[in-house]
C-alpha cells in the first residue's frame, strides 16, 4: 500500500476513534469526468450543467469481521467532487447499539435562459434600472430590451441526517433520529398590482429561497413473541430567513389609486413563507390474538402552529383601518388513527376488517381583514366586499372496509371487498360526501409456469346539496353578507363543480398475466383502464378516462449475461365544459342565463399519450474480470388540446370543432453504459458513459418573449432541446489487496 493511501485510511479511521489497523475491507475511487453540454435540464439533478471536465471520487472504509467482537464501523463516500456528493458513517455493536450519520446534497436546476429588468433579482429588494419609463402595458416600456439581465433559476439542498438505536434488552429498544436541511437558491414568483378584471398587471420576478428545516424524533419500542408496540414523539421547525419581497412596479394605470404606478413610486411587497412548527405523538402496535388472528393499529396526534408577524396591508397605500391582530396565531390540530383485524375463518377463507379515522380541527382565530386589494385599491369599510374573513377548513372522516379471500382449488383465489367512507367538511361548497366502493378479484394459475389476476372495481361518491354560495359567505364579513341576496352571494358560477367534492362514478378494470416457461425466459403483462364520470358537472371537468399498459420481458440464456426489455403506455383523456359571458353593460356575474353568449358555449378535450420503451443487458466476460451493463430508453409524451364551440348550452348540440391548439411534445432518448475491468488484484478500472437526447416543444413558452403579453412581464424562457454526453473514468483501489 502506498504511503498516501495509508495516511488516508489512518485519517478516516482516527476520525471515528477506531484504530486504522482494523480497516481491512476498504476501497477508494479516484477519477475524472467530462460533459459535452451546457444545459440546465441535462444536469438538473446531477449539477453537471456546464461543458467541460471535473474530478470525482469515492471511498468505502470499514473494519473486517472479527469473530471475537460484534463491533463494526464503516464510512462511505459517493460522487465526491460533484454537487450530488454523499457521505455516510456508521458504527456500533451488533445486537446492542448503532449510530448512523449521513450528509447528502440535492441540486435542482430549472432554467438559465430567462431575463428580467429588475436589479437585485433573487434578493428581497428588487428595483428597476435608472431611467425606467413606466407604461400601461409592456409595449410602453421604452428601455426594456436594454435593461434585461439573464435569469438563472436553481436551488440546492444540503441535508444532514442521523440516528441512534440502543437495544436495552431482549424486549425494549430506544431510538432517535434527526434531520437538518437547508435549501438555498431562487424561484420565480408572480408580483401583482391591481385587483379587478380590467386593471391587474404582473411581473414574474426572481424570489430568494433560504429555508432551514430541523426535525427530531425519539421513540421507544417493545417486542415480544405475540406483539410489537412503538411510541414516538417528533418535532419539526421550519424557518425562512426572508420574510418579504419588495419590488418596484414597472406599470402605470390610471384606474389605480394614487401612488400605485411607477411614476408615483409604487413599490409592492409580498409575504414569503412564514416560520412554522409541528409536534407529533404517534403510537402503533400489532398483537397476535392466537392462531391466525391479528390486531394492529396506529394513532397519530399532530399540532401545527404559525405565528409570524403580519406585514402591513400595503406597502403603497395608507391603512385607514388597522390590522385586527399582529399575527395569525395559527393552530391546526389533527388526529388520525386506524384499526386492522385479520383472521382465517377456515382453511380456505381469510377475513380482514379495517377502520380509519381522520380529523382536522383548525383553531386559528377568525377576524375581519380589510384588505387593500392588489396595492391599487383604497381600503374599503367594514361592511363591504373588500373585507375578508380567514376560512377554517375543518374535516372529519370515517372509513370502514372489509375484505374476504377464498382459496379455490390449486393456486386460484377469489377475493372481494367493500368500503364505506363519509367525510364532513366546513366552509366549502359541499358539507358532506359519502363514498361507497367495492371490488372483485380473481387470482388464477392456469399452469405451473403461468399466473395472473383480474380485478373489477367501482366507486360511487354522493355529495350533499352543492351550495355554491358557501365560499362567498364563509369568506366575507357576516354583517356585510346579511345585506346581500340572490345573485350577489356567488363567488363562482353556480353551475361550476369542484371535481373532488361533487358526485362521481368511477369504474376500473385491471389485470395481469405472467409467463415463465423456464428459468431462461419471463414475460409479464399489466393493463388498467379507469373512467371517472361527474354526472352533475355542467361547468368544469365532466369526464376523465385513464389507461395503462405495461409489458416486461426478461431473458437469462446464460449465467454470464441477462437481458430485459419493457414497454409502457399511459393515456389520459379529460373533458372540460364552459361558456362565454356577455360583457359590458351586462355586469351581472352569472344570472340570468340570457347573459351567456349562446354562440360561444365551449368544451375542451385534452389527450395525453406517453410511450416508454427500454431495455438493458448485463454481461460478465473474461472469467469475471470484466463486467458490462448497458441500458437504453426512449420516451415520447404528447398532449393534444381540442376546443369546440357552438350554440346551445351543455351538452353542445351541433358543436363545431375549432382549430386545435398546438401539441405539447417531449421526446427523450438515453443510453447508459457501465463497465468495470480488473487490471490486477486490488485495482479496477471503471468507465461510465451516459447519452441523452432531449427534444421538446411547448406553445405556452416557445416564441413568448418577455413583453409578448400586454399586462404581464415574463421571463421569456424556451423549451429545452439538446444532445448531451457524460463520461466518467475512475480507478478503484481495494486497499486490502493493494
């Protein structure tokens, strides 16, 4: 062993307090790599976003087994030198205690081709350049093009985790875990001025991200021959170093109150994520009641709290009416629990019963907030539409289910189940939903070399009376609501239905077939088709249909190599319906129906299709000295959007198909090759190669410049298109045989 490598082992072993002489089963990897592509998308999770070379390495240091001692230690490092580098260390005594420490990094690169005129992008105070000329629309920004600066959107997480376990005796074990995570970088955010249908203006700004999350858990478990029980307490603290983002408003609008436009010095302020904390107490257990009968369950009690100080109503206009309190004093208590019972009724029959309970109790104080809408409208009095009340979304849910399995002759089984769920909610359109579902499943084995299953299920959700006035009533001052009636009480169209609250019928058919005629060949097929129908939906989503098919083929003709091939197809079909309302002077929001334009009733059908094909081969050559692994994949995802409009309301009689929107498409082809060759005892050469070809087209961003929209300042990004190559070459030294 060379002197430098010996020193490295002594250094790491000494850090753990273990004599380096114990380190026998160890390896170190030293290498370099190169990338051919400058692309945030190509390196979005690896951090390798630029063309050029880099160094990397890894190590695995551990003690050799000692028959006279249960003590162990190990330190590993992977992808050292890259932004995804990870280090893990552990030591302990088998059957007594263990300690684990880990560090890892997670980058996320979104795009680097955006633009912004703001100075201080990514900070908490963003200003417009000197000489900026405000305008009522982006076309009035005379110095916009000369003021643009490149925008890079990315984040980096650093995560420290660890844990400790101590086996007190044969029955009791104490454990603890912790996590400290930081997330830094930036993200896009919409900064808005204006409040009504005609005057809002917005800018996509680059906001800072500087989060810290700390979580700790301590638990105690008890195990015996007949049962196991766990009790734990967890606490989590989230903090954001930045409380608010300030930005200068680049727009002017004569409809805004004085002081809101750029010429009047309008500076907006947006609150960022507040500090918050949670506490959780959890209990779980499983108990054998003798024979084949078991009872298990869990109970989780959680409290969420948030009390960051409020920002003022506006950073532009004065408050005539002060905030009702200095902070939200938010508190939400939740309780979830389950109870599971299973028993074998007879040699052929197994019964399972389950009960789940969920409750959310929002104890946040409610107050009237006399907002200043969009920093552009003067504060309104208490008895007005401008006064809003924070809603409390409470929930209580019960779920009961029963499953019965009957074993037929051979390896065939027939099973079925029923489930009942009832959910009560507050301050939403539907106070109660009841859902009943059931399934039948047949597991079969027609031969010794094949098996499969077929499953049919149906679920029906029934909602209580849909009250479209509830969102408006619960979110406004009750004294103001008392002065209104009829059409004045709607916040949304009374025909609109929220898909997760309205009546829904779901049917699903799925099945699988597996063939393995020999140890050399295996084929698996899986298919699923589901349909969701919303019978009461006249505005909004009315139907969705999803399907999936997957096939996997495996081949092992020789012990020295094996291969696999797969194909997967997913499809999603959705139908949305709506209408166009006549405009000024018909200002009544929803009624009467005569205000709807009969020639512009519409529906939009979207079709998503995703095809994925891939495979891999693993070889072992030269009497095991050379191992090769090749993987290849191709994915094609396409979204088609087809609008239709016509006379009549819903459904649309005689509807004509309008020009479809351009397709959204993404194609990804990739090849990955891994090879490892033993040069001599204790030395290996490792080579990794990765190729990815990425082509995408999205009409929502392609060809859309920073000023393409009149009332919104955009970052002006484009779809990704590239062909990138990555090559890694490294030497691995096995120090025990070096």
